[in-house]
C-alpha cells in the first residue's frame, strides 16, 4: 500500500526548484504588510526574491523570516528609500550590478496620510507611491526587457476612483487636506496611469504591466489611525496573505500573460477610473520623466 500523501507538509524550495524556479522578483516594501506576504508567496513557489526596503534592520529581518518559513534560501535585501531619487538610482544600480535577470518588479511600497516632501521636494505620497517607482521601473526597464517575458506589477488602490484629476502644481508642496487622503488618492491614480502608459510604451517587447487594488487589508498602513478605532476597524479587514493574492496573481498567473495595462481587483479585471485617460497618462509620464532626470 502506498503512503498517504502528506498534504500538510510545507513546501521546501531553494530557488532552483518549484513553480517559479529560475524566475527573479523584486518587491518594494517587502519588509512588511502586503509586500512581505507577496515576497513570501513568491519565495514559497521557488522564486528568487529581492526585498527592497528603506530599513536595513527590517529588511534583513524579513529576509530571515521568509527563508525560515519557506525553506527558500534565495531571498535577499536591497536598500531603497523611495522618498529619495538618489537612493532609488542606487538601488537600481545595485540590482543591475548583480547581473541577474529581472522577470517581475512589484511596485508595492506606499504611504497614506503622510505629510511632507521627498528629498527632491515632491509631495510625499506622490513622491513615494508614484515618482520613486517611476524612476525605479525606468532604471530597470532595460533589464526587464532583456529578461522578457517580464512583468511590472504596481499596487494601486480603489482610492484612485476618488481622485478627480492631477493638480501638477500641488505635487511640489506638502499635502494640505485635513485627512491626507486626497494626496493618497491622486498618488494611486498616478499608479494606474503609470501602468497604462508603461503598457503602451512596452507593447511588443514582452514586458506586460498590471495595476491593482489589494482589498482593504489589516497592515501597518493604518498606523496613523488612532486607538481604539484602529483595532476595531482592522478586525473586519483582509489578512495580509489575502491582500497579497491579487499581487501574486498579476505577478505569476498565466491567465494574464497576454494582457497589459489593465486594472485588477480580487484577481479579476476591473474598469479603472474614467479619469485615467491616455492624455493624462502621457502628461504624467512627461512630467515624471523631467522630474526624475538624473542631474547632469
Ligand atoms: N492596506 C490596505 O488596505 C491597502 C489598500 C489599498 C492599497 N494598499 C496599497 O498596498 C501597498 C502596500 O501597503 P500595506 O498595506 O502593506 O502597508 P504597510 O504595511 O504600511 O507597508 C508599506 C510598505 O511601504 C514601505 N515604504 C514606505 N515608505 C517608503 C519609502 N520611502 N521607501 C521605501 N519603502 C517605503 C514601508 O516601509 P517601512 O516598514 O519602513 O515603513 C512598508 O514596507 C501600498 O502601496 C498601499 O497603498 C493598501
């Protein structure tokens, strides 16, 4: 009689076996929340995973935790502060110097209700959520193209539906709204527009792009909501593993391999905001290019 299958046995991968064997991933903000759950999911399937994070201590702790929970040793840390374009360029250079292919870039890191400016003087949520990722993606685009088929997955939000457009002048000063949610919605609209325009620019290159809403997820992103509202609110939210499902779907599913530039929610396509027009996407791209041009 054959042994019963051990359905509970954890998958043990080393980066050279498993469904994602030989595939390389870079996840921004992979030290916590949805990003960490995404990185862990990719490592669990045998991917080679780089976690880009602004805190070395938190990034290395996440690497150690993911290695321990998945048995995959092919997980590494890269320093990245998206609020500083010099750090973004350094992160891209450090990755390129490894000589690795890059099959999937997951632009996941984000801030909400944050006030202030980035090092180069951009509204903080726009700077971190959009502009830093714009610079990172473009710096890695040659590598992604050379590694094709490759994907760029950008974690947006359904908050993007509440943005009515982009006031480009406002992106050069700190958020003024009382809740801080207006700037967040604009930054998440920028994520959608970026993904759409990137799809147009990478058509026929083998690079495909995806923007998504992860769901309402109990992560550190709610850290600025005061106690006791926060624990009550978080009880009804998705877990971070549930929140990583659509990122993992866009990063790996063969179902969407031929699609590009679309918006996803609950592992399914969803129409993005009507404000997300090709004209606005082109304007955002042009300005982002000017704003991220390396100093000569
Ligand atoms: N949670 C939700 O309900 C929800 C809903 C819609 C969309 N989202 C989106 O999902 C994504 C992940 O969010 P989350 O919920 O997992 O939040 P989270 O737990 O707060 O994680 C955010 C990640 O972004 C990183 N980050 C922030 N500023 C950074 C910077 N300047 N440079 C590099 N990394 C930086 C954080 O690093 P530190 O740990 O160092 O702060 C952290 O790793 C975000 O884009 C968010 O907008 C979340």
